[in-house]
C-alpha cells in the first residue's frame, strides 16, 4: 500500500517525522520494531 502526502518543495527532518506519524502510523499503527542504519541525521530528529 502506498501513502502520499502533499508537501512543500523542501521538508525538514522534524516535518518528515510528523508527516510519517500523521500519515502512516495513524492508519497502520506503530510497528513492533524499526530497522535503521542509525544515520545521525535521521536518528537525531525522529
């Protein structure tokens, strides 16, 4: 399933995290686990 969200031309990490919560978690619930490469740019804001 694909979820699309209208966004501005640029999106900050906190805005991307909020979009993810609002558009994915709201419909599918929280996952049991996350898989991440632990990139500091992602981890520090999410």
